[in-house]
């Protein structure tokens, strides 16, 4: 379950986000930093934390659907007939969707770590 609100007051608070479920609402409370910069970084971090890999999953699903006719014409799919073609298309689409989703999640995880590292350095810089 997502925590309702997470208030970040230090780089140590921020580093706790790498292992926790992303909060529903994120607040950067950094009195010594310019407000406009804090607001921009808060928005960027919130967007990064909410990345789920859905867009990459959709691309993978679409790629699987596009490859299905090619696989059918080249003999990659076993069997003959409409039922085999439909099952093969569903299988390729599913595999593409899962592969895309996993790739999207891995990319999101790397982006979260990079954003947290950059923000931690910015917080610690005086």
C-alpha cells in the first residue's frame, strides 16, 4: 500500500525512497533552497516515481501484434488455419507486452535512482 504523503527534509530522507513504495504525494521541504527550484525538482521527482512501464508495455504489445502476420507468413508459428494464427498472434502480443513492461520498469527504476542521486547532491550542496 502506498504511503499517503512523504515529506523530504534531507538527503537521507530522499534515499529512503529507493527501497520504498512511492508515496501518493511527495513534498520537498527544503527551506534553504530557492522555492521555484524546489517546486520544479519536486514535480520532476514525483513524475519519475510514478513511472510504471505502461508505455513501454504498450509498444511491446503493438510490436508483437505487428510481428504476428510476419511470423505466420514465414512459418514461425506452428500449425495452420485461423485458430493457430489467432493463438500465435495473441502469444506474440502477450510476450511483447510483458517484455515491454519489464523493460519499462527497469528503465523507470534507473531513472528513479538517477533522479534521487542528483537531488541528493543538490540538497547536500551548500
